[in-house]
DNA sequence: ATTTGACGACCTCCGCCGGAC
DNA sequence: TGTCCGGCGGAGGTCGTCAAA
C-alpha cells in the first residue's frame, strides 16, 4: 500500500496525491475529495521513514540524562516526557553515566535520530563554544548553567536553580542554629560543575559568618554522587576524629547515606549532628529523621525547559531561567 | 556527509562502503580498514530514515511506563534503554499514571510511532484477548504477568518475579522469627493485580503456619502505592489500637512510609515492630533502619525483557520468565 | 490562470551481474 | 575456480521545476 496504489486507484498522478496529502492549495476540490476517499477506503498511511528522509526533519526531541540513578532527574523526566508528548513531538531519551560526555552523546543522538532539539538533563558547567559546535540544533541545559564556561548566553538556554546561593542558604541556616563546625561531603571541590558551585556556596557562607574553614571537615567522594561513596566519605570524617556538629551534602541521597554513616557510628541525627541537603525528593520526607532540604522545583524545571525549547524551535531567542529553591523544614537539624 | 562522500574519499564505490557498514564478508581487510578510518575521520553517521526506508520498517520500540514515581521502574528503565540502544533500536517511552490504560496507550503509541515492538513496564494482570487485540506488534510484560487474565500464553511474553511466592516468603520469614500478629499495608486486596497477588501470598503464609488472619491488621490505601497514602494507612492500624509486632508492605517505598508512621507514633523499628517489604531499591539499604526486603533483580529483568522482545521480532516464540527475588537482610526485622 | 503530469533528487540497502586477478 | 570490487536499478514519499492541458 503506497502512494502509487492510491494514485492508480484514483486515476491521478503520484504528484497529485502527494499534493492532497500535504494540504497544498493547487488541487481541485473534486480531485481532493476523490483522493481522500481512496486514502480512507484503503486505510493508507504514508511511510514515515520516506517522509523523514526527504523532509530531513523529524518531530524528535532528544533528552540526554547524565547520571543514572539520579532520583531528582527521574522526577523531571516524567514532566518533560508529558510536555513533549502534549506538544506533538517524540521524546528520544538517552541515559549516560555521570562521567560520560553528554555533548558528544547529544551530537550523536542528534544526527542518528535527526533531532529538532536537545535537552540536557545534567551536564558540565564549563562548556566552550568549540565543544558545543558539535550540536547543530537548539538546546536547553536543564538543572544547570554554563557559569564556568565561555558560551555566549544567546547560543543556548538554561533552566536551573542558583546552586551557589542555594548552598549558601542551606549552610547559613545551620549557622543560624548555632553551628560552627560544619562538615561537608561533596563529590568534588573543583569539578567545574554543580559540586564545585555548591561547595563554593558552603565556603562563602562560612566565611561570611566568620567561621573558619577546616579541611578535616571535608570529604570528597571522587566525583561520585552515589550513596556508597558518600557513606565512605562520611565515615572518613568521623574516623579521623574530626569535631563537628552539622553536615552539609549537595544532594538528598547523599544526605541519606551520610545520616546512615553517622548513625552507624553512634551519632544520632539531629541530637548529635544536624544534616541539611539540596534536592527535595519525595522520599526524603519519609526518612528518619525527615530531611531538611532545599527543594528544587522539579515540575517547574521540566515544564519550563520544554516550553523554552519549543519556542526556540520557532525562532525565539535563548533564555536563562533561574528558579528558586525553597527550604523544606524537616527534623534533621536542630539548634545547638 | 553521505555514503557517497565516504566512497569518494576512499576511492571505492558506494556498494563497497555499504558492504563495510553492514559487516558483509566479501570485502578485503585492507579496504575495510580504509573505509572505517574514513568514517571515523569524517564523523559519518548513516541516515537512519534512509535505512529504515529501504528496510521498510522502523527501529522503534515503545515502552509504556505505568505508575510515575515508581522508583523500581526507574532502575529498570535505564537498563532497558541501554539494551535497546545497544541493539541499534530506538526507544520511545511513554509515561502514564498508575490508573491509566496502558494497553490503549501502547496501541496509540504503536500507530503513531510505527513501533516494531512494545514493552509494558507495569500493568494489569487480567487482560482479555479482545483488549490486547489492539496491539499489533510483539510485546513483553515487564515486572508482571497475566495470571488473572485469559491471554493465550503464546501470544505475549512476560518477565517477572513470582509475586505470590515472594510475598509468601517475606511473611514466612517474619513467622520464623516468632511473629504471629503481622499487619499488612497494601494498595488493594482485590485489584486483580500485583497488590492482590502479594496480599494472597501474605494470607497464604499466615494460613500455612496456623496464624489466624485479623482484619484489624490490614490497611488498604485505595489502590495507591504512594507514601502519603501508605503513611495514613499505617497510622490507621495504629490508631485503632490493633496489636501487632510486624508489618508487611508490598514495596520498599511503602515500607519507608510505614516505618515513618510507626516511629512517629512512638514505635521503634525493629525493637517494637519488624518491617519487611518487596523491591530491593538501593535507597532502602541506607534508610534507618536498613530495610529487610525481597530484592527484585531489576537489571536482569530489564535485560531479559529486551532480549526476549528482540528475539520475538525475529520470529522467536513468546516466553514467560519467572525470576527469583532473594531476601536482603537488613535491620528492620528481629526475633520476638 | 488554474490544475495536473512527469521527472529528478534525496539516501541507503540489497541482489545481481560483470570484470579483474 | 574463487575472491574482491564496481555498477545498476528498485524501493519509499516529498518537493521544486517545467511542461502541458
């Protein structure tokens, strides 16, 4: 069942059928009706591969999810999927490890699947224009920005929270409660990415409030956001006999692992040690104790990312949206 | 950048490049290397639309994920995505609510995206053949089976654990530890689905070991797997003054919410009450206390689901794989 | 002036035949 | 005789162009 069969059945040319199918004006009403009737009668459906081939453009939007096991991304992904479907596009997801090259993955995806646009869910903060030259379609960085990089702000869009400020406020909250010896478990202090940014917020909050930074209170997990590495990092701080009354981690799952390490070493949370984090996962509202955390507006981030990308496909300029993370008071911090 | 450019650059014919690209045997090793080097150097990627076109079929496999917020599915999804990519197919995901009609969603997806096959991640256990007649491509039910339905076993594949037996074993473990008053929080006792199946396993374990079932120890959440509803259900059992020393829930996240409800009502886990569940999420290894749970082999389920589906696309018969859920001993249960 | 037909290009695969060694 | 490679044509739908009715 091809366009030729329809043409033959109607006694018209292939060109004419194509014109009807694509709603072009230069076809007489009588021929149009005859063709549409034949299409309906024979149940003809145009071959999408052939259409894509000649139009050289699809309805595909790629999503590169960097960091498998990131529960925060899982939440965003569902929103993104829903919004892309709603707009009549097709979502093409691609999951990569947190140490993989998302730009390369996106560029390959773009060409393999003929993407109209790209949405990066997590990535590096220090792109250079030459790196991103690989990407030939509009793209949005969801949950991060290019603050360490050198991209022209007009060349890409981003939707994120202010990582530095959010970390600053989380640590400031601990200081307000009287904490001075505040440990931190972070993937890295200098990864030119989310971890460095939030670490800088931690350092700035200490400094601003006259608290001296103590390297003994810091654990780096070697770039890893996973719970086992976080658990080991927290144990490391404890085992070296460091003196601290609070812990800051850059994600909820890291906080859950850190709390586990504290409890396993005989330190109760929050009685012996306060813990604060950033993310606001649903599950951390049911941990014991309930986690106090800075909630990222996941739903809003997903919606806005897709909305901005779709508008870019229609020629709208790039946008950089900075959303606010609000604290969700739990029971993992207390006054000292 | 097309196959012609590669041919020109290597000084060979288009046919030869095509032969190399498709791993055909009748090409000399030297030419093969030269062509592959040029492909690498120029970053050539074959046009998928053209490939699909000439092969007269697409490379799309649909995934209908039923139940947003299901962390267990998030883990499977990553494995499924990786395996589909590896096999050279394209994954087309579709997320729907846990009360939505996955068959209808799959059928629509199949027509819109011209799918080769479908993978249902979560769904009803009681399909009838007429319902599934909507689906015109091979499909695999991942994480569930049609045990309440009337499908011909040869018409579909499934990869799952034995829900009834797994629940039976979990509850049996509690009985072995001396528990007789075992509460259960389940979405529903009669949803013709996973909840009913696991509830039946709970009831069977009680009966088999001479423990009388007490309706006061049961909470139904109204078909909901979410933590807030589970929390309320658990609180309901406590508030009605029921006497129990252990709780069985059908998922890890439900257990986390149940433990929270217990602790909030002054009952320590496991000292005052043991809790056991089914799933084996990474996060439940870091909750306090560590959850004792029946681990579903998520990685294996994802891999096998894709593997079986791909073989079905090549004409292989349907298969029904029953995987084993092994207990992960935590610290949420104790002897009484 | 309006409508319709014919044609080539787009891109890849694959089977087939022919030539070269 | 066997191995390797070139070349051809058909498959599919769209779209611009040109010619014709």
